[in-house]
C-alpha cells in the first residue's frame, strides 16, 4: 500500500452547474466531493493541473490519498472521476473516506509480465489477448496492493488465464469470485494468429454451424409453406 499522494483542496460553498463552470473556465480549478465515514459529504475545490499531474501516475488509483482541506487531513481513495467527453481532462472527482480497520473495495490495475517469454508466443507462435486490465478487490487499506501481476511465462497456445489463476497477496479477495465459480473471469489468453490452421479451423467450425442453422431455418420455412 502507498499513501505518498497528497491532494490539496479547499472547502467549496458555491455549488451548482454555474459555479462549477466558473471554476473550470476562469480559475483553472475543478469541483470535487469527499464522503463516507461518520462525517457528512463535503464539497471541495481542486487545482485541476495539480490533480491531472497526479493522475499521470497509475499508482494513485490504488493508493490511500491524503486529502488536505485547510488544517484537516483525511485518508481517502479515488472513487470516481468524471472526464470531459471529448478532451478527456477531469471535470469532477469523488473521494471516499476510509478507516484503516475497515475493508474497502478498489479496482486495481493488472500488470502483465513475461509476455515476450510466453510459451504460447515463443513456441506456439500465438498472440496474447487481454480480456481485462484491472479487477475489483476487497481488502483492508493496509493490504491494498498498487497492482497485481499476471505471469504469462508458462501460458500455452490456446490456454486461458482466469481470475482464479492469479496469485494474490494475503488479505486480498477478488470480488467476482465471491459471486461463485461461474464468475471466474477470463483475464488473458494466447490465441493463434489469423490465417493459421488453428484459427482457420475455428472459422470453419463457425461456418459449418452457420450453415446448419441456415439449413434448419430453410427447412422450417418449407414446412411452414406446406
């Protein structure tokens, strides 16, 4: 767990769309809110450039932040960021206060390692296909990992890496698996490149299945005409 990030904020009294637009256009700032814990929600103002600079570091999304508001400081995590639909810059941020003795739910990024040395790539000529770039976990703040590694070294051609295959730190629970085995998500796989026998066979099987379905539809149509 890292708590190296500090967000300097000001308490905000003016609320509403008009006040938020003035912040963004005239003052180079952006609105935010912090909520959770025993205290009520509090509206905040951030300097947008400083916040954008922090967001360039992926680790901030899975770290405990120090939210500094005047003389007060709160431990919190980023819960949501609203971005401009075209330009992508942050327009509003939500922070969730946390307690060190209470579990939190956080999306943590996945880092794929040994991709160049992957068995299915080097020996099988396959390509790595990633189905997920992060997963939601639950843990105590002190156990929060900055990221989770997905080791692709021994993954063979045609093999799928599932959520249950990941080695997680002690105290970290993937939320999807809490819902049951049928929620064991695919994280990555090694597939045959297009044009190979394996991929052509898959295409042929799909075509045959399509022909079978088409034949069934035609037969059903003939029967209905009779």
